[in-house]
């Protein structure tokens, strides 16, 4: 799909991957609606406009269906129905089940899963009516290769994976396409906003180079332009996921052995 002149929605666009993606799509000639719950998104849109791009920021809590519907009406009123939707909004710390506050596991399901569902639900009807469109769902390798100490986070990513898989079947023959983006570690502010998460990454993941947000944006841009169905980046992550598909027990053991593990229980009472 040619980006020039396309109407594009990017969620989670106030920083990191979302911001870099919105900037790249605007440079490629897209008309970009940037969506986030942080007021920073309006400044990001203004910076794109100052550099000659076409962009506008929209505030919305994407885990709230009413706010998403209101945002969608404003976007369609300003730009018209989008040609491309990039679902990037996501949050969540890596915690064991008993460490996870109830409100936090709810927010982890709200973004990315409910956010993507609500946004797709809001913008899909005009795409189907037109017979064309492109949806990008940005996901984590945790949805294909879980690691310990991140149960709530992993479950939300599995939900997004399930949405993509089912939606791909639903969209067959409609002219609307879907791209799954599966990304390794990205040098964004994620770990700053989610303390103690990075230390739970399995050591085996050090084999996978860290991506910059701008590199991710370039992958997304090429994926849309070349009508890709799935992109796993970087290349080493593709190899790791392929190894898990071939030998899941071996790779799962390596992930467990080099990742977060509970402290051993005191078994003195068993020896008495």
C-alpha cells in the first residue's frame, strides 16, 4: 500500500514506538491522527506539522469504549475514515500473579487488548464498506514465548495475538489486511515507566539486539508498503521463535533457567 495521501491512525503516539511511527508515516506523505491519553500527543503532532507533515493529536483513554467511539467520530470528521490503523498502545509491568494489583491487571488487559479491539471496532466498518484498509497490531514475543514473572502482561499479549488470528480469518476476501508486528526489546521509555521489569528478562534474550523506535517505525513502514502479513524483528528474534517452535521444551527450559525464578522454599521442616 502506498503511504502518500493515506489517512492513518496511530495509537500510543505520544512517545516511543508510536511517536517514531507517526513521524515516519507523516514523512512518507501520510495524513496522521495521533492518539494517546497523554497531552504530549498534541505537541508531537504540532512538531510534525512544523516539519511540513500533516498531523493532528487526539486525547483518549483507549481502554474506554465510549472515549474511543468519541475519538473515532472526531478523527473521521477531521480526516475522513482511515486507510491505515496502527494499534501500538500498551502498558504493563512484569509481575507474578500474587504481586499484581487487581487494578493493574485490568489496565494491562485494557491496553493492548481492549484498546486494539475498541479501535478496530470503531474504524473497521468504513474499511469493509470501502473494500480496503490496513490494520497493524504491535505485539510482544511474550505472546509466542512466555517467560516467568510476567503472567498478567503475557496473558494480555496472548489476547491480542488471538484477536489478530481470528480477525485475519474474518477479513479474508474483504480487501482489509492485517499485519502482526512482533518486536524484541526496544530502547523506549517502557522500562523507565515499568520499574523492575527489565531485570526479569531471561538472559537468553541478550542474544537478540535491542531496536531503536526509529528502526521499528521503518519496519512498520516497509511492512505496509509491501503488504506484509507478519514481521518479527530483529532477525535474531525470528531465530529464537523458530527454535521454540521446533523444540519448545528445550527453549522453555532455557528461558526458565536464565530468567526470573522464585526463591526456593525453606524445606527445613521437611527434614525434621
